[in-house]
C-alpha cells in the first residue's frame, strides 16, 4: 500500500460569509480605525472586545495588533521592567521569549514533561527566580492549572497566560486564559480564529486593564471601549503609561466577530479530526501518543506525538518517508531551527542553562497541524501513513 495524502497542511478555511459581508461594510464606509466612528456608532473592535469578554467570562478585554503584541503589552501592564527575569516554557514558539526580550527582560526557561506541559517540579524549584511567569500553553496542552496556580500564588508570582493555542480550551471548567492575571490570544491565520494578524488580551484587574488600553494606543479615547474599566481607573495611570501603538482595526474585528460566534462548533470539528488521528496512531510500536488529562478541554488544531529516545537519523527517516507520502511533520528535535520549530537553546539572545531532561523530550516531539479543510477521512489516511512509516523505520532499527 502506498497511498499518498494530497491535502495542504497550511490551508485554513475561508472566512465565513457573515465575516466577508461585515468586512465589505467596513470597507464601504471607510472607517477602519477603531476610534473613527460616526455619531452613535459603536466600532467593530469595541463590539469584539465586549463579545470576547463575555466568551471568556473576563471583566475586561482588549483587541490588539497581534498575539505577540498582547504578550508584550501584558508584561508592561503588570510592571515588568528592563532587566527583570521572567519565567517561561523551554518548549514554546519564538514569539514568547521574543516578547520578554522586547521589553528588555530576561527569560528563565522551565522544563517540559512527557505530557508536553511545563514541568511543575522545575517551576517550583525556580519560583524564587522571578516575580512573573509567562506560561505558554504550547500546542494546546494545559498543565494541571490548579497546581500551577497554587505554586505561583504561594510564591507571589503573577501569571500571564499565552493562549495562542488554547482559545476555546479550558481546565476543570475554567476557560484557558482565566487562571492567571492576564490571558493573551492570537488571531493570526494559523490559530483558532483568523484575521491574518491580531490578538486579544483579557483580565479582571482594573489597573492592568487600564494600563493595557493606554499602552495599546488609546490616546485619551478610552471611554470608547465597552470592555474596559471606567474613566476613574485611568486617572491614576494616564500620565505615566506610554503609548506603544498596537491597536486592532475595524476590518479585522469585523472578520472575527462571526468567527467567535462559531468557535464552539469549530472546536468540536477540530476535536473529531484530532480524535481520528489519535486513534489511528495509538498502539504504533515506538510511538507514544500524548494522553490528555481528564480535566483538560482541548482544541485539537494540531497533534503531537513522541518518538522518545529514537536516534536522530531514524526520526529524520520518518520525516522523509512521511513527506514523500504527502504528510508534513515538524520536528522540535532538529539541530537547527527550521520553519516554526525552534527551541530554548536556539534563542541565543537569551542564554540558558542546559535542561537535559527536557532535551530528551524535545528531541522526540513530532508535530502536525490539523486544519479544518481536512476531512475526517483525510485524518484517518494521515494516521495510517504515519503508522506505516514509523513502523517501517522502527522495525529496521
Ligand atoms: C502564534 C503564537 C504567538 C504569537 O502570536 P502572533 O499573533 O503570531 O504574534 C505566541 N505564542 C505562541 C505559542 C504562538 O503559537
């Protein structure tokens, strides 16, 4: 059997018709800037913020130019200063340490477990090294958030959550982004809602919300927000909070609002696809699927598995053989960063000590996107191709 998969791993679905209609309306009236409104008009951005606050159950929400901007804005808003140390995941994507470096702070990396989440033992051991944790729910895997919050609350650590892969997910019934002080999300094309570029930030903290709004570039127009604190919250911060422009515009918000309404259905569609791949991979000799903890509500927009303790050449052989049959796997264990896969030791602007236990895991992580343009049948085929090729290489080892 040598069937080939012909789908495209980077092809997302089209923007829903309601989003296209709303975008055309914005283009036709021309008021793209969020504060450019006609008399009595409420901007698309303000409405998106109000709807996203309701979706997450947060008091305040702010829409911004990108997920990375939301992370940097959150760091500034909670008071991180140049030279401060910020704990973060060793297993994450480059915008996370990048956001820390962009405010002049220094990332301190915390290891990863075989469940692909932050190592809570390692976090507890490093808890005295920083006052802030930027927690990345990398590839949608949520750690035991109750334990993480107990560790951080006990050590006085402020938690900022990077929910780029967990919009719509949750832990023990609490939406992802709502355990920490600030939750940050991305609406970049490859995430769970697609506006090309874009980001959102949520918090219940009045002062942090007010600072974030000022930082995002509100000038003194903060009263035009529907999901921000009242004007009194801005009195004490408006003179000493710099404007670091990074607003969202009405065109993006118009595209996003119908996608937010459809998100719960989309999550269900992702998880059917994820389940099909997971089921097809389970039991493959030499391959470990990542078991999802019972309290985790995840969004299966990508899937990971481990080829733990495999020789690098054998992993490369799997990558090559799968690619030859149209299945694009990404490997976090390569010596050189390629595409979106880089590792804590690739970020040389942020020197780190070696994390041998994490290195072992990182060397075994394979990753694959599951766009909603794939059918469930496609997912079954992909899993059977991976199963064949992993099996062939494993037997030859
Ligand atoms: C995409 C991503 C970001 C940043 O989002 P952008 O909108 O691309 O700036 C942050 N963290 C992770 C884990 C991401 O995948």
